C-alpha cells in the first residue's frame, strides 16, 4: 500500500477552508510561511517524544542523493555534513580493519581536540604507526565535520543523525511524517492569520493549548517498536 502523502497546496486549501470568509484575503505565500512555522512546531514536539522518527543513517555512494556523507581520505580533515543534519548521535566506521575505530565529539576549544590537532599539524599527515584508535571530531559552522587528526587510511563512515524537515512549497510533497498532522498544521496557520496579527498575547495562549493537543496526538501514536514485550511482575505474579 502506498504511503499517504499531502502536498503544500493541499495544506493551503485546508487552511483556506478553516478561514471561511477570510480565505480569499490572505496571500498563499503568507499561508506557506505559517504552515512551515507549524511544521517546525510539529518537528520539535515529535522529536521530543519520539526522537527516532527523525534519526537516519548517512550513505557514502551517491553524492546527489539524500543523507550523503563522503568517504574520508588521509589528506583531509574537513568534510561537508548532510544538508538536513541537526545533530550526530553516533559515528560508525565500516572500513575493513578499522571497525573498532572510535569517533568522539569534542568542542573546538577542547584541550584534547586542540592537542590532537597540533600533533597532526606537526606530523603533517596521519600517524604512520597507526597508534590512534580514537579520533576527535567537532562541528564548525552549519555543516563542517572537522577532525583533529588525519585519517590513517581511506575510511567509510556511517553517521547516525537527527535530521530536520525542510520547508515546503505549494508544489512539494510534504514529508510523510507530517501527514497525520495535516489538520493541525492548517489549524495553526489559520489561527495565525485570524489571531496572530491582532493579539500576540492571545495567540501565544492559544498556541500553548494547540501544542498540548499536539502532544496528546503524538502520544496516542505510541512507539514504533512492539518487538520487546514488557511484563508487569505484580500482574503475572512472583517468579518464585
């Protein structure tokens, strides 16, 4: 069965339905802005309650495809992260012979990172004796993966990371994770039109109520894993 989808235009139409008599008085660009603001709210709530919904694995084979993070080489310490990356959860090395290599995050101003960086600068290359099994990395700017040391060999990494949902346009198919929240998105946008521009305080109070209802909706979905059964001991009795 095909995955249900909704377009940006469909969300605009739903919003206009909710606006009733005001539906022809609001520019579609403004509605898209409000719908994308609602999308960000949904992302934040859903990530907080079901973080795994937005966790993906990078791939290193197709630069033009989603989730791309290219292989490391021995002469480079700076790499471009996937465009939708928001936070790295785990780094896995899958190159044969280097499977136990660890990548540990350090801030750019960390003494450990800086010392490793200076040592690599002095060597002007990787540790030729391959004595390093833990590599420090940091994130600079919005999309730079920065290593303190040079890789000891060409390495292929898989980044386990939390992704963002990009803004959508009228002709776009909205991310499928948002499909169950279509009416909530439109509801937010419509209220932003009718109340947000008139009374910021009332809109803020309404947003809190809307967010609480959104939390209830997300929680009603439950988790996506029922494989690990959980038993309550008091219900089933003692093990003795």
